[in-house]
């Protein structure tokens, strides 16, 4: 085709330059937008510290690897023999040598650059390990085997292992590169006559092999300490960590012996510089391998088989005790001591026990896991708002309160387009709260709202109601510019609009910023849209957990962020943990599995930097402002060495505990995921003596949630309650245990969850001594079999209604346990459940009524009509006839059915009219009619001749 013209060449060069510039800008845009985001939240030091640490590791280890490999290639080339023996092998290699000769410098640079880039990129992933090593703070605790500070295992050993792994990689790559170069230039021969290797090649490769064996010696030495944090399966626990009898008496001396053998073997390899023969080092290496098999593998197996197994309990007792002590300390449960509690409740003094029951707890009959659809139906206001599937429990004015935020739901927007999605519908609006212990008087069974409407009004007072940052807010929004944002639509018509004035977000008036975000979000309209102008800002990374994780990438984030109205602002409160998996002798747990329960979903899952851990502390409590996205980290555990280490690495990022405002502190609570980890460990580690621990004779388990069918663990419940020995109710987090493989109740666990309490974090564990006390699943089974409840459920299902069981609350009461369960009904055509009944169980007594008071009255001695009213005692005389006698037989059944049909029709009409008061009355009438129908049908079955 001939040489291209000058114009074509210029065009091709221009296109090539533009393509390179485009690729560079794409890479730059990611870096630039990250920098802008961190600067906007005032955590730029986190970005720069992390960035420079990665750059430093990349440069240092990439250069070291490149130099190591390149130096050995160069040295092998320099040590090439002057003449190669004439053979077919060498003649074939001559062609390769001649082909490489003109480009040998470029080949050398290419190979070293490639291995350097790979090694440097791999090293950047160790930035946390480096920062923890260089900033490590002592724990002040020593392991029982080597008397080393725990910081050595948590901070130092991981870095030494990385260095060791890098050393192995460098030596192996250098050995391969040197061997290939020696072969290519005749230093090594396979088929040529004469010696297989020149003296220079032998010396060079022997030194590299000596370095490899020397590193193996270091590995043996570090393995000695690694035994203290080595995981293994042992009896009741599958994540046992620490030395056992065979480790201390077989593996430990074996590692020491192998260390010495490896040193001798390395010296033999180095000696080939003078002897120029591989005979001795090869023999030494073979002996080292044989020793590793016999001493490091066979001998421990013999000790385990013939010394440990015949008398394992006695042999392992010392090491079991060390594991128990370390595990309890590492998880903050070392002060938990079970106290005996009978657990069997009996009615002995009904009036006194009823008074005790009233004061024992603030029974939360509004289950935050059930009433979200009710919040949604009654308080959504507009279909582009939504509430989370599980609401939160907080305290306001001394009252347990169920609270949720009215967050944005773009799926509810009628007309979806780029402007509506990112400029008009940008935020949610207002908090909605209800009393946890009572229902409304208007709509039967509906929550009693203390904050409702739009704009929200009620007990929370005045506060900034716009929610730009929330759990459901995952899309980016562009705010504050010429395009107005929708607050809400008035009931009478018209829109209330706003323009964002918060300090959060990144300015888009800068063309460079607009171009970078257009590339980063793959949205060209950001570059040229007229809706973006002076004052426009882009908001993204908007969920509370996402923001805290970004500004503190060394923290593990609790799965449940919750809102609190504090100082006229909505603040998301996020609990965060520091963890390590290097606490000697402490057993490990997998956070993702341990913190899962019947309520865990994607939104409520723990955000773990390190999923397998054997040390955890709730060291940080963070807040995220729902309006401007401000993230604040507060030091909570002032004695945690892991937090102190990270605070040294990232100075100025965590504020002092004393800086927490009092109003904010009153809403802080003991975190659920921490509690779930501790309860999982206490199911085994409540036992503190080696013998019963070894036998697992008293192992517990967290029961399955009896109100769900998915066989997942029951979640812990927040509840204000008064435990035995306490004089007043405390906001607590509670759970129950059953024996492993059995359904009866074995223990009750509660922690003081009020952050303002002097007993905050104190765990009380009550061991049930009576082995015939029903557990949660047995209680639920009893309720399901109870005739009034069974009839109620059957009647509602016959009317095509759905039954939902609320949280089964367990409250210690007078040597026994009082169970309280709200029961919700959701009628056909209704989109939300309403509280219909309350069931109460104490001992062998079951109460079932329209409200808690009625159910308690049934249990503690007063006959109840089942609707919350008390039936007067039977005097034996017929009541005065003040009304016409009720219909009986078929007539009663027909009347009841007719009333049920009328009540159902009234309910449907009320739904159409949006009259929820009328709907609640119709639902109550429907229940009463169905009950009368069931009673009439029962009487007909008992007396077939009645009524004709």
C-alpha cells in the first residue's frame, strides 16, 4: 500500500495521543473524585495517609523485587563461560542468544519492570499490616507460653510473615531467572558433554539456594510463635486457637530442631563458593526434608496417638484453661459469672405478682420487625417515601419508642428520568415515632404515634427534617443549583420545594470536577446539563455505614445504624469495632455467621474488614448527620490498644469520649452485633473449668426464632426491664439460651444497654436450674395449641386474614419467666398488620386478650372475658334479664355470619374512603362476629338436635 502520507501519519499520531490522554484522564478522574470526597467530609488525612502508604509500599517492594531479579540476571550473564561446548544443544541456544543480543538491555528492563510492578501491587494490599506494625501499642498482656506481649502477635507477627513471604518470592524468582540465564549462555548444560554446570553457575545458584534455606530457618522460628495463634478443631469448638499438648511437647521442640538443621543446611550451600560441588548441600537438604517429615510430621502424630488420646482430658486440661481465660478476655466476657435462677414460675400471690409484672418491664407490644408496613401505610404520605423493613428502638422522654425515617424511594416516582432521579427527588422527609408499649385509640391495633404527619409534628419538637443521607439512599443527587428540589406535596395541591444549603457534597461549578464526575459515574450529561450551575453540589456515598467505613477503613461496622433526633438534627448513630485475629489462645469466630439471625438482611449485615477474628471491642461510636452528611468518630473504649494503634496511624480522626454531647449519649446503646458475638461465645465459654468444657456437658445454643419459619437464630431484643436485684428498669438488650440439641430454657442473658448508666455493658447471665422450664419454641408451641388462640387463628384464616406473631419477649419475674407476645392480624385487602391480641405465659398459665392488661389479668388469677375485661365471679343465680335473650342455634350462626359480612363490607368501604378509624372499628366488629359464629358452630356440633 505504500507509506502513509504525512497528513495520515499526523492524524494517526494525534488519535494515539488523544487515546492515551483519555486513558490517563479516566485513571485520574477516579483519583480526583476520591480526593474531593474525602476533602468534603474533612477526612483528607485518611486519604493521604492511605495513599502515601500504598505508594511507599509499592515503590519499596517493587524496587526491591526488580533489583533482586535484575541483579541476578545481570550476574548470571556476567558469569557466563567465554566459550560454549559445541553440541546440538548449544547450537540451538546460539540462535536465541543472537536474537536476544541486540535487545538484551530492553529484555532485562522489561522482566525487572514486570516483576517489580507485580510485587509492588501485591505489597500495597499490606498497608494495614504496615501501619499496625509501625504504630503498634502494647496490650500490657503476655501470652502464657512465650511471655510475649499480645501486640507481638496482633501487630508484629503478621508483618514479619509478609516480609518472609516476600523474601521467599524474591529468592525463588531470582533463582528461576538466574537458572534460565545460565542455561541460555552455557553455564548450565543438559545434554552437552562435560560438566553440567560451570563453577561460577554452581556458586551463584548455591548462594540463592542457601538464602532460600535460610529463609526456611526463619520460617521455622516464626512458626514457633505462630502456634499460639494457630487455628484447629478441638472438641466443642471448631476455631480453637493456641497450643495444645501435642503443640507444646512435639511441634514446638520439632520447630526448634528444624530451625537448627536449616541453619546448618544453609551454611553447606554457602560453602559451595569454595568447594564448587553440590554434594554436601544436597545431602544436607535431603536430611532437612526427611527431618521435616519425621520430626515435624510423624513424631507429633505418634505423641497425639499414644500419649494424648488415651488420656486426652487430663493431658489437655492445662491448655483448655489457657484457651478459656484468653477467649473470655478477648471478647470482653471475662467478668461474666452465671448466677442460678430457678426459672419455674408459679402463681402463689396473684395480686402481688400482678403488681410485680406491671413493674418488671415496659413491654413492647409494637414489634419494630412487624409494624414497618403499618408505618408505611399510615405515615408514608407519598409513595416516593419509604421506611426500613425493620424499624429501630430508642428512648425518648423515658419511653421505649419505635422510630423510623421517611426516606426517599425512587421506585415510587411516577415519571422516572435523569432530572427527576437526581435533581428533583433528592431526599426523604421527617421522622415518625410511636410508643412501644401502647396502641392508638382511633384505629384499633395501630401504633400510638408520638411523631407523625408531613412535616412531622409531635414530641420530638423542631428539627431539620430533610434526610439527604440514609440507609435507603444509594443513588447520587445533584443539589443546591438552579434546579429546585421537592420537599413534599401539600394535601390540598401544590409542591413545597427547597434548595440544599448544607456543607456536604462536592462543588460542580468547576469544569474539571464536572468532567471527572461525568467519567467516574459514566454520565455525560453531568458535563453539559443546564440543570447544573452555580452552587450545584453532588452527593454520593450516602448510607451511614458506607460513610463511616470510608473515613475509617480500619473499623468493622455494626449492621444496624439507627437514627436519633439530637439538638434539632437527625443523627445516624453507627457502632464500630476494632478487631484482630492475632490474640494468642483466644478462639476465633466468623463475624458474618455469628451476627446473623432471623432479621439479618443485606441492609443489616455487619461490614467486616476482617471476617474471622478472635478479639473485638466496641471502641468507636460514630454519627452521620442526615442533612449534611458530617461524619464524627468518638472514642468509646479508652483502653483498647488496637484503637490506640489506629489513632496513632490516623491522628486527629477520632474525637475524645468526653466530647460526646450529653443529649447524643442518652440515645447511644449497647450494639447488637457485639452482643450477638458475645452470646455465641458464652454458649460455650460460660464454662470456666477444663473438665466440663472438654465434655461439652453444659453446652448451650441460641434458639431459633419461634415466630419465623426460616430456622434462624432469635434476634436479641431491646427492652426496658428490671432484673432480680435491680430497683428500677434499665434499658437492656436480652436473649435466651437452650441446651445444645434440646428446646427447654437453660439461661437468660441481658446487658445494660443505656450508655448513660454506670452499669453500661454489664452482662448478667442467669442459669436456669430447673431443667423442665419451657424454652421459646416450646412456649410458641403451647400458644399455638391453646384453644382460644387456635380458634382465633382459624377464624381469621377462614376470613382470608394473615396472622403475624410479634417478638416473644422474655422477662424474669419472681423466680420464673413471663413471656409476652403481640399477635397481629392483616385482613384481606389490607396492606398492613394491626395489633389484634396479646398473649402472656407464666408457668402453666396462659392469657390471651385484646390488650396486655387483659392478658395479665387472665394469668394472675382474674377470669377474663378474653377482650381485656374481667368477668364477675359466678354466684349461681341467673343474671337479670335487661335485654332480649340472644339468638341460639342456627339463628345465632346466621346472625353472626351476616354481621361478619356486613363488617367486612364496612371495612372495604372504609379503605376506599381512607377512613382508618372506621376501618379499625369494622375489623373489631368482624372479629367479634367471627368469634360468635365459631361459638355458635361449636354449640351446634355439641348438640346436633338443637335448632332443628
